[in-house]
C-alpha cells in the first residue's frame, strides 16, 4: 500500500537466538528469549522487564469568574452555590447551566452544615488522600443546595455513618487554595 | 448577593500517576542485550530489514519480527541537531549534539547523543561508535550506551544513506 | 460526497500566552459563541458537538470533553471527542463534516482548544518511560534533525527558514487574533534570535498559546441561507503512518502525499498550484513550509524552498501561504489544526480582513501531528463543488 524504500545493500548479519541474562539484579540461568517464545506468550511474566513510571505535574488551573469566587469563599470560611435557571442551587457552582447551557451568575450562600446522601468507607487510605486514617468519601448536600459535594468525612468508624447524618466542615488551618481548604467534614454534635 | 468573597485567579492541582510499566517482550530482549554490550534488532526473516530496537512486528506489514539479530555498535550519522534548549528531563550538558545513527546492519535510525566531537565538526555521513558504560554499570537501560563518538573512518557519501536521512 | 456541507460560522478567541482571565470552559465557550454569532444561530440550533484537543496531559484533565459539555451546549446531544495529536484540530473538523455529509445531522458545532498555560507542553512531550533516555526535549528536538535532512537533500539556502518566519510574522501583524505580533520584526531580528535546536532559531519556532477555535457546519439547504455566504467543503482527507519503519521518508511522508492526492481527487483538482488560490498549513517550525509545499504537491521534490525565495507564498504572491501568521504566530496546539481550516474558510468567505487574499475561491486547510505521521486536510470553496 505504501511505497517503500528499503536499503538493499545492508551487510549480512547472523541471527542469534539466545540472550544471556547476566545483569546482577536479574541473575539466574541463561534463558532463551526468542521472539517466537515471546509471541506465543510463553515468556514468563517475571522474564519481562518492568519498572515504575511516574508522571507528576503541578497543573495551575485558571478558575474563571465562578469557581474563582467559590475557592475565594472557602478562604473566608464561606460556601457558595449558584442558582440555575430552574431555581435549583448548584454546589460547587458552575459557570453554565447544565440543563440550558446559559451563563449563571446568581451566587447563593449555602451550608456550612449539610447531610450525607451517600458514602463509601475507605479503610486503608492511600498516600495522597485527604486523611491518613480510615474515613468516608461522602456525597454531601449542603443546607440550601440541590446537588451534592464530594468530600471526606472524618467519622472514626463506619458504624457512625448513615444516610441523612448531619455533617459540618472542618476548615484547614492554613488555606492553600483548593477544595482542601475544607480539610474534611465531621459529624455534627 | 452584594458582598461576594474575593475571587482567586487560579489554584494548583497537582497530579501524580504511578504506573508499573512493562517494557514488553521485544524491548526486554533488546535491553538485556545492552548488559552484554550487544545491540539487538529483529527482523521478519533472512534478508528482511533489521529493526533496532526490536518492535515485535514490522510496522509496515504487522508481520511478526521474530528473529533477533545482533547489529554493530558502529554506524553513520544520517542527521543531527545541536540542542541548546534546557529541560529538566534531559541529563546532558548544553549544548550537545543529538543524532540519528544508522548502525551497520540495521535498517532503522537509532536516536542518541553524540559526544567527544566539536560542534562545528558534526556532519551527516560521519562514522561513529557507541561508547559503553563501564562493565559494572551496564544495566537494562538505553543509558548503557552513554553516547556515540566519532571514529577514524572515512565519511559515508550522502547518496548511500539518503534513504535513512 | 453524498451531501454537501458548508461552514456557516467561525469563531476564534484571542490567542495569548496566558488566558488566566478565563477557565477552560470559559475559553471554549468564547470561541463557540463567536461561531454561533457569525452563523446567526444559537446552541438550540445545533444537533451535535465534535471537539478535539491534544493529549490530556497538557492540562491534566481526563476526558475534558465531558467536563466541557455544558459550556458548549452539548447537554442532551451527541458529544464526541477526537484525538490525533497535533493534527487534531483538522481531524476533529473532518469528523464533524462527515456527520453532515453522511446525512446524520443537519448542523454540527465543532471546536478545539488548548490551554497551555495550565501546564508545560515541553514537559508533556518529554516524559520518558523506564529503561530509556530522553535525548531531546519538546517537538523542536524531534523535528530539527528532519529539517537538517531536508537542507542536505534539497540544498536549500540556510536562510530559507528565516525568510519563511519573517513572512509569517509580517502576516500576523494583520491578524487581530494572533498571539505573537512583533511590530519591529525584520530579517536580522530573526537571524540573530537564539539558536534553540540547530537549525531552528527562537523566532523560527511557534509559541505556547492558550486559545480555542470553533466552526458551525450545516447541510446544503441550511448553509445556503447563512447570513454570510458559506465556505463549501470540496473534500476532506486523513492519513497516518507509524513513526518509524524501514524505508520511511520522514521529511516527505507518504501519508501526507496520499492524503493530498485523495483530497485533490475528491475536489477534482488536477494542478493544485494553479487551481488552489491559497493555503493555510501547519508550520510549527519555519522550514516546514518548504517541506510541506513538496508534500502537498505545490512544488517538485527538493524545490519547495524556491517558492519562498520567489515570494510566491507571501500574502501578495501568486500562492499565499499562512495568511493568518500561521502556527508560528499562534499555537494553541489542539486548536492549531482547526485554526488553519478556519482561516482557509474565512478566505473563501472574504472574511479575512487585512490578511484577505483578493479573489480567493479555493483554499486549503492542513494539519499534521505526531512525528509527522498524522495528516488531515480540507479544501474549501467559494462555490459549491
């Protein structure tokens, strides 16, 4: 299909079929690593080299006029929603009405308390998660809001959680800009 | 609402993804070869183009390239650039030469850096050879070839390598 | 082509290094609303949205098309994302056009964008997997050796790239949307700018830009009613090939040649240099104009640089190229291909203002991506095909 230009005068070379595994970290007997073996998927999993590949970047997100206010509000311990054309209140606020696509601009104070709509218990938190002890990721409907906000709830143990449980934000000691300016939510009372 | 909070312009949202990367079977053979100062390619059969590094299949036809072939660690510069742009990802001191080297016995150019060569002497057609890491530092990594460097052999006329340039 | 398709609306943002005044949704919305305004339509008139951008890693948002659905009026409509590396702005439009020509939809909004200020594309293009060594950083490091090959093969004078850059940078001064508008640009300023990846100088390279571009497409009878006459699609084409294979010509890739041939066949073009009036092509590093003139069949092999020397590709030449100032002047990567299409369509709609080519009736839009391995193109006409 594609016109090819292949060099015809490449020097002759002898194929080899065995590759010695001689590197200290991969000791052990010599193995035959022919491509036939490879393609027949008979290469044992431990024969294929593996290594960590980490992609990491500190993206800087331009917030625009709506999320800019929302995140600014968090630094003043205020929670803002925005009113849709239908009258419902979106939290977090969005720039455009998800139903009609219109630009939105009527901010509404919501919370700070709210109730759990659903949750998932995290018994073994991973390094970058908001808390270093077991916690719940919960969908929280803040008072005055018609949508839910996803955040961590520091409840100690799962048995204390229920649908409808009241929660309130615990503010970060040092606001850094971002959703973790709410350190997490905690059960009221 | 009249008393809106101050707006933030931007926030930093770090992303970190941790993959467990598999080199795959074809590259595994190539990388193990480097630990013995061998550069391995693959081809679909005798007389067929030699792919370096091996790709498992010939990219033109998807035909299995199952036959491993050792190629020379000497080759010819088919094109190059002198890099003067700093980047955190790059382990070489500026300025340096990057070059596509057609290894003897191979039918694909091999991209690496060229050192021990004055910047104004680098040219298409010049003969070069791999400079290997010391034996106790040979690993399953392309950096086992530290760089290529010029050797005392006559230049290859451009007509002979034009199809790779 | 079963049904005809016309471009009835075109919208662009101002391209800039940092559009921190808007969010990503706000950026794409700006282009979308301008395209709708040009077409005298609203989101309600649109049946489907096709959007494109370069790798997610450039902004770190996975599935950004979903996140942007409400900003581009896609709620309750088909929403499709296309991704073909740097050529994506072109291929996105091609996919959108196919939704019209196939008869599936009546009006389609297509848009593409990049917001490079949220990240660093040089980083995004230089993540090396384990067991390897990053030899060069960024696109320039990859493309510089190809340019060196071209110089060797063609015998082109070393200042060809400077002349191309000067021409594009002068054109950008006529384009209010262009990112780089260097008022005191001249040959010496480009020649004395720092060498980055020899033979590519700083002022022969594209910038990093934020920006979005959008087009509204319509089927024949609706396009005929557009307030500004439509740009009619005479053909679209895409081809790709692997980055490396034995015998690959990476300076003059076969995939690009095949795409051009297919495009001209569809459009009934026998002599592209004579029958096409101007071209807006993807040139991120100046020398690529000369290389693509050959790849696209406007010049014989190894003679593309002569068109630059003869002044043929200048705005007042007999075959103007990159009238907008090109990718050299605005490079919102994911949008760059669509910006080429938009400029070509604007030319045949006589909408290009100070960078209008007098009497342009047929204009080519072109994009490429990856390691010169993805190609997309479209031919626009003032008249129906």
